[in-house]
C-alpha cells in the first residue's frame, strides 16, 4: 500500500511534530469529519472542500474553506492534509497534481485503510482469470459495524 496510509498512533505522532504546519481536513464529510475530530480536534484543524458553497462556513465548530485557498498557496510547508472524504482516490490525484507528496504533505484518514483494502481485493478478484467461485462474501468489522459485500461472477 502507498505511504499515504497511516495508523492513528503514527498520525498523532506526526501531527505532534508538525506544529509549524496547519492541519487541514480535506473533505467536509458528514460521516467522516465528526469521527476524525474525536481524535484530531486537539490539533485545531480547518476543513477544505471542493464544494464552493461551503466556503467560509462552519461545520462541527470548524471553519470550512474552498480547496483553492490551499491548493493555490505556494507555501508548500504551510499545510498538512488529512483526507476525510470517501472520494479519497480523486483527492489523492488532485494533491499529487498540485505537487503535494504523499506521506509528507498528506495522508488518508486511517479509517479508510480497511475500505481501500477491500476495494483492492474486489478489483483484483473481478479482474482475475482464475476466479472460479460463483458467489463469495467478505465480512469486515469496521467501527463496530459489520459490512457485508457480495460479488457475483458468472462462470464460463
């Protein structure tokens, strides 16, 4: 997996040592931001989002700004991003296009790791020529909830 995947304890350590950089939660997710704030609020984050309607608003008591304020900023060392949107793949691509380095300038919310693992597993299973099972289920426990995923593939 890429170096934008990080464990909670490693993220806390990183943020404690990044005091000169402002923590930016990338994505104003109704689900993920409140969960992230339980562990990150002490770092006084701000939120950026792609939706211009959220610019200069507040969410969960945190200031929200449009992403252009951060991506156009030439001071690369000013912000550290934690991706907090389920659309993390598109945000990763956008941050990289804007010369941000994964692991150094941004990471994904640690809670997304399980979803990414599942996405990769499903993608590799669907593409495999050797898949002979017609139906299989994968159960993953995430945040004390069981999520079931089923894939159906017709055999040759």
